[in-house]
């Protein structure tokens, strides 16, 4: 069976989850992506991507405690699974291979 390839936004979401570690939940992921890339994704796109990543087995979620600022609703925390980590590493290797040798072209452009 072939790999489930990561889409560009899925890759960003996985990296943000890894950066946030145990504090990864949708609004924090959104903030982390905006802080590190300067782009503000739509909240809905993060939620849809989290569902897709969980269906692929790249993340798992757990429900945290209820919070007053959320009207008593619990937070959904997510972590990257071993499979997700393997996929991030594979994507990094693929991108590194594609970038190799392009520095002079990009710097000279």
C-alpha cells in the first residue's frame, strides 16, 4: 500500500502540532501557523485538516477539561502519532532533495 502524501497545508498543521507539543488544539495551531508563516488560515480549514489527518492516522485526539471561556465545552487536543512523525520525516527528506542545488539559482535570480 502506498503512502498517504501530505498536502501543503496538512504539512503546516503537523509541524505546528509538533511545535506546540502537549498544548496543540485548533486555536493554538492557528496562532502558531500565523506566527511562524505570517499567514492567517481560516479556522474551518484547520478543523477540516485535523479531521483528515486523524482519519489518515497521522494524529490522535483527546478531549481535555471544560473551560469557562469556551462556555463549558472541552478542548480537543491533538498529538502526532508515530505514523505521522514518519510521514513528516519522509516529507522533509523529499523537500530537502528537491531544494538541493537550487540555492545558487534562487540567490542569483
